[in-house]
């Protein structure tokens, strides 16, 4: 069984994908991490993430960064969003994602284009979303809990900018895939959202 989980930043898709992976005993790939590693590598190389040549060059060495703690930061998320615009970068990361999706045991992948491009043949497609306000509040709470000083308004502005870039890029824009079930988590707690996702997968497989 292939489960595709797509959605915008901080919608809860990562939490849901991890929970589905544990519940159904399927390996999980967080594809955002691949783009984050490319963005971070590009920064470390002193390259311009908006330059397709520099961004593509960063792909070759990005795998060495997959355990870098900086990968999860907001700043790296912004870099990921910039390098992910380039078709050559998306192409370079395609095969790795595709072979993960088609391994025999099945898989859960989360990202932006899993149900549309990477695994259009997925058995179950989920599009996890939430209002900008709800997503910004979650990020804010997370960062405050880590003792990091942040402004709610700044997070909301960042999220909105990233959404805009992800949804309007020409190649593989964030979109609800054909046949995807939309799960809006704005009003749901973590456990409720996970339970709902499990129910959707059970019903669809
Ligand atoms: O999901 P996450 O916030 O880790 O993704 C970081 C960025 O990587 C996204 O904003 C998006 O631009 C890009 N991305 C993508 N396609 C994916 C996963 C992530 O373009 N499948």
C-alpha cells in the first residue's frame, strides 16, 4: 500500500505521516527533508538558492546533511522552498522518492507533490491542510516550547510567503491531487487528526 500525504507547511502532515507509518507498519519518507538538505547544502557552499545551477550542484552532496539538526529550522525551510522551485532540482530528487514509494513493503511519503507527481498511483491520497492562523499558532507554540523567542506575526508572514511560492511555482505546485481526501486539521487536536487520518486510510485501502 502506498500512502501519499501532501499539504502546506505546519498543517500536521508530518505528524500524520509518522503516525500512519507506525500504525500500518509502513516505512516513511519525509520528502521535505530532501529539499531542506539541498537548501542547506547550497547555503554552506555559498551558493544562491535562487540560481538553478548552484541549487542543482548542491543536490550532489546534500545527502550527507540528512541528520543535521539545522535541517528542521524555519530558515532552512525557506531555503528549501527556494531551491525546490527549480525543475532540475526536482528531477534530481525524483528517482530517490519514486523508488522509496514503489518498494515492495509499501510506504508512506509526505510532501507537496506526492499524490500528483511522485506517486500518482498511490492507493490512498491525503491532503492535510489548516488555516494560516492555526498553522502559525502551532509553529509559535512549538518554538516557544523550545525556548526560542519568536513573533507570531513573523511566523504567519513566513508561512504565507512559503505557501505562495509552493502553490504558484510552475513545476509541481502544491495542489490537491485527483482522488485525494482533504483533511482540515484547523479545529482538531493531534490525536483527533491522527484518528481521522487512520479512518480515511482504512476506508480507502
Ligand atoms: O515539508 P517541509 O516544510 O519540510 O518542506 C520544505 C520545503 O520543501 C517546502 O516549502 C517546499 O517548497 C519543498 N518541498 C517540495 N516538494 C516536496 C517536499 C517539500 O517542493 N515533496
